[in-house]
């Protein structure tokens, strides 16, 4: 879940003490001199919006001039979500049994929702020491560190909250999954702040360990909710990112996780296994795209290199035979060819207009599926991501509420969770460097 990153923390212990005091006090309202124009980027280089909006990019093929209406939409969403933060530094989605409550201050906070908002703030250019919403990001970080550090070692969940909207719909272990993703995203921004970096690294290891212990025999994550395939897909993403950032992740666990996601899609028949996806094709297929993106890219790059070196003809297609010809073992050739076929077929399925309608109207599950598809396209350096972005950004802007938020109309209805996920999708280009690097390992 990663284009922009998360935040930078104070450098010295004394600075950390000051930050802790700052992050726990005061109003959550952003300090804006001009309410109608928010500085979207807290740092001059690598800013989410500068890459998203075409001002800078490390890869010219991904430069994109985002329409002003998308910029305005993101600014409005950020203003709303900043005011939704509670005094303890967290955000909440609310209870499954009380979905009619839309007031973000009338629900209990939870780690899963807080992590999603934290990632959205990071991806939109905020850092621990800079950015319009730096204070909100600091609060979120310390809220999540406290949640993990206070969890007993023998407890697999990192919260005592139960029956939240996110747990009921995605899975009872989703809090550890999304918190792990948040901490992984944070790691790039803590090099000058050793004390906080050590705490985040320790929390990342704790969450990764809990998630691995919760893996079922088929590679899915135990405790599935209504659309449990999304919990498993997000766990796969989080473990990949955590391993990339130095966490202790068993390669066999990741292999089983990827296989589970890929097995949900049959390339020959085009059929999708939706047994843990609430019967909705979009939820399952977006996970298949994401799990196969990394291997599909490796195949594509290996084929390109072999053609340039004259080992294969310029019109050679991806096949087990050709991969063996250029040095893959028989088992690798079969696995990688399958992954490539799954990616190419499932990415098209995930962008099919009928499939994108999901349940028929938008819930948090649809917003998550859109985000996964977009990240997959970038990980694979797929030129089709621009077409996808045009399509999805147009869809999302049309359904934004007048106050700047988004909310679901079924299942995950929480305006906080849906707004955070939408902001992550609309600002996805800011994490291009990180997503592309993730596909290289």
C-alpha cells in the first residue's frame, strides 16, 4: 500500500520527548492561513503531489499532469480527515452493529483505520517534521506505536476493540495487517531519528510475527470477514513491504500467500474464486493482480533482456519453454509463466466496467480493490496505469461528499476509512519510486 511515504520523526531523544508532548496536546484542526489553498507537500523533493501532478518524476514514463479537479478533491479530503482525528491520536470506523453512525468523533478509535489515515497523510506529502498535517501524522504514529507496544506477547491481536466495521468485513486480524503496512512505509523517513526508528522497527517485527502465525494452511489469513480475501491480500502486501524494509518474514509464508491469491484466478477459463470474496469478483481479482505483479514484471524484464541480447527472437512470447531457454529452471519457468498469465488476464478483469461496480455500489471494499489494482500496475511498470488512473479518478471525484469526505453505501460505510483509502488511490503516483523498487526484489 505505497507511493508516497509516511513520516519523518524527531532526531534526538530530547526532540522525541518534545514531539511526544506536542503530538498529544492541542486541537486537531490544521493551522492554515489560507483555508482555500493547502500546501500539499511538506518536502521539496519526492513530494507526492509533485509527482502525481506531473511536476517531477524519477521515471519519465510515469509523468502525469493531474487535472485541477483531482487536486481540489484531494485538498478537500485532507481538510475533512484532519478534523476527524480524535484526542488520543487515532481515528475510528465504528462498530459493525452501528453503521448508521457517521460522526467520526462518535465512534471508538481503532488501529486499522488509524493506519489507513496515516498512510494517506504520508502519501500526500506530510512528514513528521513538515507538512500541513504533520501534527496529525505524529499523533497517528504514536497512537499505533502505543497500541503495539502495549500488546501482550501471547496475544495475536493488537487491539481490544472487537466487531469494528473493518474487522467484520475484512477480517478480525486486519488491525495488525494495516499497522504493519504503515510501519513499513514509515521506515524510509526515520534514518535521522534512531530512537523512534528502533521502536518502529521493533513494532514492525511484532506485527509481522503475529501475521505469520495467523496464516492458514492454504496461504490465507485466519479470521476472515465477509470479504476475507481482501484481508489476505493486504497481509501479502504488508509482509512483502516489511521484508523489503528488513523485518523477519519467512519466504515460505510469502510463497504460500502469493499462491493463495493467484489461485483465485483461472487464466484458462477466466473464472474467479469468490468463496472468500463475498461472491464479488472485484475483491478476489484485485488480490490476484497484486500478488502476481512482482513476478510478472520479472518475466517481462527477463524477456526484454534476452531479446536485446539475441537469445530470443524479437517476437518471442512468454512461455515456459522460452523462460527455460534463457536460464529459468523448469519449476521456475512454470511458476513465473503462470504468474505472468494471471497478471495479464486478471488486470484486465479488474478494470472491466462491470467488475469495477463490485457489489453494485461503493463500499470500503471497492475502494480498497481500486487501490490494489493501481499499485499492482505501478509495481509491474505497466503503461496501462495512466488509463486506469483517468478512469478511477473520474469515478471517485463524482461520488465525493460536499464536506470533502467519501463514504460507503454498503458494508464498510465509515467515512474515515473510505476517505483515507480514496486519498491513497488518488495520490498513488507519489509512491512510484517505492512501488517500483518493491517489484525489483
